[in-house]
């Protein structure tokens, strides 16, 4: 793949959770292109295999591993497989996450009478289990892999990169569970950066703005490929007036992973959002 610049990750092992997804597949390929041995970890083994095969075909080194980031036993099994093949982890990229339709309201604003409507999901209809799943997938799905893989990262100039979201800075309408979960990821990133500051592990996060992925495609694009009303609202509040592309995140990732470039950067959440957070709407 074409990189904005290269860093030297030769001899380092990178573990990418959610590695079969659109954005994290790019992250995995970029790290491999810089010389890292990449463990592509995903709940869906077939998705991880696809990414690992593409890395290998491009001359890189990769291993596909299936794991559930909400089950510690599953993560420990993945750790053992990765450690046996590649050695200890140097770069942990916590990319697993997502939303659930049952944790999403149908409307942006509550109006009188919505509580009695059966054709919508109002705030009062949000399913506690689905809300809990979304929160756990994003927050515990970051915390648990860190517990498993960070044990042998100390005093080796290791790096942890979490994936937050612009929702953590400014919650979006309709998705309270996801917004709250990503806010927790950002807060945890800062907490962990302080907690690990004495043992040589830097912890930072990337907060992507709006990117079209498999998960949100139906919300942002109509069947004919045109933008939905929600997309038009997003673009109207994005000064660069476009959605991001996965490759737009790679420069930030490589910068955060390079101790020579960002060795004194710790506990930050970097927005990559086309100016969305900076724009007041006026």
C-alpha cells in the first residue's frame, strides 16, 4: 500500500483488534508495510484471514487470529498463539468496537407523544442489554485486550493506540450508547497513559471523524449511492465538505507509533475529522 511516509517497525510485533474491519484493515496493512509483524485479530476469522493474506501477498508478515474482545479466556488464547509466533507485543491497536441498532433512537429529538408510539424507538424504548453491549464492546473491548497484551510491553518503548471517535468530543443525536462508550475510551486513554507512564508504555488514541464503513453505510448512503439526509447534515458541518478515507488516518497512526516522532506524546486523543470539531455551524 502507498504510505504518506514510512517509519521503521522492523522486528516489532503489532496486535490489531477489529483487524478485519475497514479502518483497522488499513491500520494492519500500514504497520506491516513499515516492517512490523502484524497479528490481525477479529471475532470473524474469515475477515482476519482475508486481511492477513493481503498483507502476506504484499510481502509483509501477518497472522490471522480469532478472538472475542469481551471474553478474557478468548484473548488469552489469542495472546498465546501470537506470542508463540511473533513474540511479545510492541504495538497494541485497540480497534474493536461498534454500535447496535437497539441502542439507537429513531428520531433526533423527542417530541410529545413519542413515548406512546409503536413505530419508533424512543429514548424510553432503548434496550438496556443492547446499550450495555455497545458500551462493553467499545470500553471493555479496549480494557480487556490491554490487560492481556500489556503484561509484557513494559520498559520496551511499547505503544498502545486506542480508537475513539468524534462522538467522544461532541455526542451525536440518536446514538447515546455509542457516544457514551467512546467518551469512556477517551477518558480511559488518558487514565492509562498516566498509569503506565513509569514503565515505558505510551498510550494515545485516534478519534476519526466521519468515514463510510460497512457498519454505517446504510445510514449514510441511499441504495442508489446518493447521500442520505444525515450525510448531508454531516457534510454541512464538516468544513472540508467530504467524508474521510481510511488512508487519511494512516499518517496519524504512524506518527503515534514512532517513538522518534512522538516519544513525548502521551495521553492525547487526536481528532482526524476534516474540521468537524472546530466548526460552530456559523
